[in-house]
């Protein structure tokens, strides 16, 4: 597993944890920590749903919340013996609320109750790996660190998740989801579930499917805005800006500016590259090879000097969009003004 790209590591490690549980290799403590809550919930939910059968859960499964309990409460519950069952399950949700006292769990972690499975959902934080708790947990328990994805990794994650469920998604459709939902894997997963309800396995998910079932316009979105700007298609860019102005809640200018800023920053990087082979460009810019030609065409349309100027304009627009020196200017007008400067 150490050779896997790290943002797939989470997914593969989850499969290993679940596979071990299915085989009966169940650890006394599952300490689930890190920035990406989605993976933590996946493991915790699996244990909650599958470790005990329905007749055992009533007496032998409990869910606690970090804000309501102390470490002593958790240990006291963990030390109980199961009733008419092989084991009990104690799940502590929002365990990060105990961050100030979490090290007090070290003594229990060093000698956990063998008939208890203790699950701690320690979201958005990590414990100190130099301290006693981590060292005790590493002996014969599961310590899972859920890492946050960068935006340029999420489309590949979507593709891989769907491939495991016998679906294919086009690069543009995946990018539409990322543009609209960002890096929140829980939100993305919810939208994918909607698609799987209406589309049979084996379907290739297209931009049309995204538009029809999720409500993201396939023609008027930030992905298409970037494409229009990159190709210097002023008519299309201004049509999109008009649509955004009419639907400001779904298309905030700060998102458009951030996307365009990254795009032109990547173009600046591209201009500085000596090797402009598509594979090299995709690797250096960390973009899907499907979109490399879009970047190469844009680099031809925007010389380095123009790119530097546009980056400055984008910074000014970003400041104005946040209300500094432009309180009275509607966001739609700000975007139109930006496009005039960029495409002029």
C-alpha cells in the first residue's frame, strides 16, 4: 500500500479494515482521526451496522457523543461486559470535543477490554504521535488517519468510486461535480447516490445526466466559463456571466474568480515549462490529461505578459467581490467587468 498515490490510500485502507472485520480479525479500539470526515463516517457506520446482529444491539451497542461525556465515562462503559453476546460495541461520535483530555485514554488503550470494540470518531484533528496514547493505540488496534483531498484529486476519486460500482463517468461530468460541490466528499457521495437510483449499473454518466438529475447546468457553469475564457470565446463567456448574474446564489463570483485565478496561475507555470509534451503538462499542472489541450490552446491565446496582467486583475476583482471598495457593485457587473479586461 505504501506505493499507492496517497489520496487513494484512504479508500484502500478502508477496504482492508472492512475485509479484516469480515474475516473476524476485530481490534479492541478503532481510533479514526483526520481532516476528511467522510472516511471516518464510512468505517464507523460499517462497524455500527455490521459488527453485532439486531438481537445483540439493544443491550450491547451504545453511541456516545464527545460533548456529553468524559474520558472516565468512556472507559467505564468500555469496561462493561457484554450481555448474552461475544462482544459489545461502544461508539464515541464527535470525539474531537474531548481533545483537551484525550491523552487520558492512554491507560485504557494500553490494556483494553478484549470483549469491547471501542470506536472513536476524532474528526478534523489528529492526536500527537509522540505521546503515550498514540503509542498505546499502535500496539494492537486500528489507527486510521483520513486525509483531506485537494480539489485536483477529487475527479479521479469520483471516477474510481463509480468504477468500483460498475459505472463510468466522463471527465467533464466529474469536473462539473467538483466545480459545483468542491471537495466535500459527503456531499458528492450523496449526489452520486441520487444518480445511481435513476441510472442502471453499466451506465456512462454524462454532463446531461448531471444536469437532469442534480441540477447543475452543463452549459452554464464555471467549467464552461474557464473553457470559454481559455479559447477567447467572448460571446460564450458573456452568456455564462449573464446566467451567473441571474442565478447569483448558485454561482457566487468568489468561486468563479478562484477558479480563473488557478487557471491563469497554471498558464503562467506552463509558459515557464521547457517540456510542453501533453503528459509532462498534465503531470506538472496536476490536471486530467483529457483537459491538457485546453491549457495548451489557452497558453497560445494568452502570452506570458498578458497572463501576468490577468492574474493582477483577478486579485483586484477578488478583493472587490468581498466588499472592499466595491460595496455598491453587483457581483454580476463585477464579473462582466472582469471578462472585458481578461478578453480585451
